[in-house]
């Protein structure tokens, strides 16, 4: 059986942590930043961790089980 191919779009958006969780960059920090509070923008800089249900889907796209 051939190797699983990685969905390149998913590979650019998600990465795995050492413990196996899926990290992603939060949306909403590209433009129209003037109306957003400093606190909100600061929190958007942190990476997010996918929920278990979404993690399963992301892993399938990444070819990691």
C-alpha cells in the first residue's frame, strides 16, 4: 500500500505539539485592527489548540492517523 499523501493546505495551517495535540494560528489578526481592543489582539497572537473532535479531522488531512 502506498504512503498517505499530506494535504498541503492543512500542513501549512496546522502543526503537532510534542504531546500530539494540534496547534493552529488564530484568525482575525490580518486587517481592520483599529476597532479591536489591545487585549483582544494580544490574545489572538497565541496559538490555539484544536478540540478533540476537530483534531481527529485535522490529523486525517495531515496523514497522521
